[in-house]
């Protein structure tokens, strides 16, 4: 084996190689004192450990903590209420284990062991780490109710299959209670539809309307407030640009949109938005856009724009609608 296998520093291995000592066996024929003077005592220690003449205790890593509890019943049960009663007792023990380790569960699995040696599994996910037995129990009710107990269930096993650190929280914190209610809602919907289907909006650093926000799974991303600084008004509903027809005037005084005719009551603008040159966005290759907020006599308040580079007279340029205000 090469001398680098002794777990020595690269500079020491390179120095040994320059002396023609390429393999570990070459070191056994060289006097130890000159090696120690030139390369240090660590080289001899590693050599002795490799040859087995010097002990090298190796301590195994501690096993990862196991957060699981189980209960064996003297008589089989089959009713949902009975299973939920045993589950509540198991959850108390499991949450005590989690609290002792300052951990919270993100996914919990319940194994229902039948008397015929078969098993049924109910697994739930949680929108955020928690160790509240009452809130976790409520999420199991639907899954337990759908389990076929067969000839009866005589054993239950409850395991926190995914955990995260969870520090103690202040009791009676109103903000924490509101966050708990939201996470319970996300957990209920996520266990039915999938957690990737429940999404929330997060702010993004961009002036482009389509890129000023991100949509991410709510269970895996913490809520972030949108910047409180004063910003231009944006519509509550954004959609891909839709051309306006029969446009008269600039800004449009009369136009048609979605096969309906509109007359402008008030117009506010223009607000010029330039494309982000470092992104090659096909939707913005036409250049800058001038946006207007139009209040119509018919009711809708639209967010429309045109591109000054489109050419022609101001009234003949193509106009597009991209959003609707409340």
C-alpha cells in the first residue's frame, strides 16, 4: 500500500516519496530515529498503528435516538373509539420522549397489529414540528376509521419517523396559538391532497410582476412577510397578457376585452417597468412596458400595458390586459 494510506499529511507523504519510500513496507527497513527527526513522531505512530504494534481504540458512534412506543393488549379490539383511546395513551408517552430530547415530530406512523399476524399502517405528516398529543391525535382519526380491523387488533406501535429540533415554547402565546391553528389546517389538507399541493406565496426580489413572488409548499417553507415599504399598487389577480380589441385613445378610452365592451372612467399612469436584462425571458423581449390602471364604467378595474417599441401612432399600438384589481 502507498505511504499515503497511513493517514499522514500530504507534505509528509510527498517527502517520503522523494526519498524513494513509496510503500509502507519500505518504511519498515529504515531506522526509526532518522524518520522521527525528519518527519516527526506522528509518522511512527501511524506506522505502528498500521502494523498492529500500537493500540488504536475505535469508539462506535452512539445510536440515533429512537422515538417509538408500543402496547400489547390482553384482548383484541376493533372499534375506532377503542383504537383511538389506546392511541391517545401512546401519544402521551411518545410526546414525553420527544419533549425530553427537545424534539418535535414531522411524520408519525401508527402500526396496527391484528391477531392473524397481519398489520395495517396509518401515517400522517405535520406541517411543522410538534409534540402536542391532542393535535396529533385528531389527524389520525380519519385514517384509523378506514382501517379494517379483521378479527381484532391486539397490538399498536407508534413511531415518530421524522423529527426536528423543537425548543420549548411560552405557554399562552397568542401568536403561537395562531400559528398552531394554521399548521393544523395545512396538516389536515396536506394529509388528504399531499403536502406539495398546499402552497403559499413568498416575496421575491424582482420588479417584474410575474417574478415578484414565489409559490412554495407551505409545509416546508416558513411564512415571510412581504416588504412593508411603499411600492406601486399591484392587482390581486395576475394572468398572462391578453390583447385588447377596438382600442380608442391612449390611454384607452374605449376598448373590448374578453368579448365585452368597456369605457374608461379614470386612468392612472403610466408606470414604466423595464425588463431584467440578466434574464432571457421571452415574454419581455419586446422591451419596456408602460402600465396603466383603468377604472371602467362597467365595473372592472384593469391593469393594462403597451410597449412603446411597438411602433405606429400612440392609439394604434397594441394594448394588453394583465391583471384585475379588487
